[in-house]
C-alpha cells in the first residue's frame, strides 16, 4: 500500500511532553467497530468483559542513550538491540565520523569499539572491560526519550519513573511499552474486582520503533527485529482464556506483535523465544488478538499502519480526526485508545 495513505496532520500542541497525573486519569477514546466514545482510562473495568485478559509487556527501559567522543568528533549512540553480553547494535549520530575499529569514549570509564557497520547509520558496538554491563549504563547512559519529546525538552529526573511502567521487570528495552504507562495499582485492583485477568510477556522494544517509513510503498519498508519471549505456561493460559470465551486485549502494539508472532494460523498461541520483525499492514489476518489498548501514533508510522490493520484505515482516520478535534494528547506520554474490532 502507498505510505502516504497513512498520513495526517497533527498540530504540534497535541504532542504530550509529560504524562497525565495520576496515570489512569488520561483520556481514553473507545473505538468499537465504527463507533467512537470519549471515556477515561479509569473506565476500563466497565468497558471490558469478565473473562477478558489484558496482556502486558514487562520489559524495562534501560539508560541506552550515550554521548561520547572519537578523538575530536562527538558521537551519540542509542542502543537498540543486544547481540551479546557486551555487544549492542546502536543508531549512531554523526556516523560519518565513525569507522570500524574506532574507539568511542563515553566517559565515567565506559568505552566501546565499533566492530561492524550496519544500515541507516547503525554500528555494532563492543563495550570494553568485564564489569557488569548494566553498571556501565547506569554510569554513562540516560533514558532515551522519543525524539518528538527529546527535541522539545531535556530528559530530567522525572522521566526515570515516568517512562517506566509498573510492570517493568526484564531490562532490555530502549523505548517503553507506553500503553501500560496508564496503569496504576488502583486501576489494577478495579480490574481484578471486575474479573478481568492479566498476563505478561516480554518484548524488548528497540529504537527502530521511532524510525520513519522512508519507502513510498509499505512493501519497501524493512522492520528492525526485536527480541521477545512467551513462556509455555503463559501461552497455555492465554489459549485457555480464549477457549472459555474471553478476549485477548493486548496492552500496546508490542504485546500485540509478539502474540501474533507466536500464534499459529488456527489461532493457538505457542511458546516463543527469539527475534520478531513482524510488520502488520492492512490485509493482515489477525490470529489471536481480539483488541488493543494503545496510545495515539505518528503519521506514516508502522504503528499507525498496525492500528489501521486492526480497525480499518477509514475508521482510524476518523478516530484520529476526532481525537485531534477534541484535544486528545498524542504519542508516548499522551492519552489512550481502546480498539475493539466489530466482530468482537
């Protein structure tokens, strides 16, 4: 499909620079079939059914943004995919000044060598020393806010907690699974009382999620792979819930993409561990996901293509026009939408 079909105009003042406080006070646009309704995130227990399952991503954002020097050249590196205990693929700023074999000093005793050049300014970096890698990042790195926020304000102490979900346990993400940022202990308690179950999986979100689609047609776009895992017990419980009539509601596009990567054509979900580069565009037949809770996405992005695949492009364009007109806040720190296709 033509990428320009997924374009829309978004006023700059609709981009949220801080999250709602409390988190579950964010607005929620319910898109059910073709109908739209303005709600809040605290309404979720009433909008879902007893027996439904919310599926969360328990990945944890790491301080993956690094600033360093190669000689006189300033080099910025955003880690996006782990290749080994001390090696990461990174998107590099000022990549033309970096060559294979060069050493980058990131300060605080942290250094890495460029060992391989990839596409779009990416390098494979091998970090020196034998100190635990997470300690290196704590000293030299910072939380990598999305570019549409970072370009408008600096990262600060609040972001260390604001850009982390209450489910974060498995370190390795470069970006937060932002739909889950709306959840609080009070909301979870209300969901429990309503008989709505929850499960977790792990998908380490990479910085590739923010890359623009440069191709003119979706067939020409290459997705960056991300590592994910669904264990056997979780897969079994998800299958049992669907067999009992419950719906699987993915909390975020990352959970959706991993579930669909692990699902077979008959709709059954199987254990999964490894990389996925699934690219969901209109025409995709969803196998196991029955609905999606997600934030509002960038124009021409793979994530807007995904929600258009689930609900229909015309429906999502109308939903986004409504959200813009009604003052919803967009992107990672913004408001949410609950997408329930007609057949459900």
